[in-house]
């Protein structure tokens, strides 16, 4: 029988929510005291704390896709700027 540390469960729940937000195109959320938290940075911080291998893969995939998406948007914006 394996007992999971309560903190690990909290980290994994936060990671699942953050992955979902990132997949939906959300890159920031308001944390404590109204500070904006970068979801990608937070997921990178959470990654070594997550013990579930499937969730780790989900985090890695979501991070990779989010970087590709942001790069595609940056390229598109630059292209549109050149046109105008």
C-alpha cells in the first residue's frame, strides 16, 4: 500500500488545473495578494514535485504546445506588422 503525501496531492491538483488553463490559452492567473502568476513558470516549478508519471507527461506536453503556440502568434504578429 502506498500513501501519497498530502502536499503531493495538492501540487498535483494545482498542476492539473494549470494544465487545463494553459491548454485553453490562459497564461496568467491572479494569485495571493492579487499578484499575476505565470502558468508556464508555475508548471515548471511544480514539475519536480509531481509524482504521477502520466501527469508529468501532460505537463511537459502542455508546456511544449504553449511555447509553439506563442511562437506562432509572435510570428503572425510580426508578419502582420510588416504588411501594414
